[in-house]
C-alpha cells in the first residue's frame, strides 16, 4: 500500500547531517593530528566536508539516489 502524502525528507535530516559533521570535525582533527600531523588532519577535514557537501547536494536533488533498490516489494 502506498501513501499519498508527499515525501518531506530532506530539511531536518540535512541539518542533522551538518550538525553531526560539525561535532565530529574537531575530535577527528585531534585524533588524526596525533598520528599524522596537523596539516594532514586539516586536509582530511577539508576533503571530508567537500565530499559531504557533494553528497548532500545530490541527495537534495534526488532523495532516492543513495537508497538501496533492494527494499523488496513493499
């Protein structure tokens, strides 16, 4: 049975992803700095944020593109 309600995923979930990324950035930098140095840690954080921005952009354009097609016949 399918629902006639519009799919409203995106807004609050996107904000949650951004907050989670922001909260994980500093501990991630500190952890990587311990083993590889500050330059590598900051570079890794920049790459992670850039990849996350691309992922969020694609997800906002088409919320189904990152979902697995193996959900079955529900």
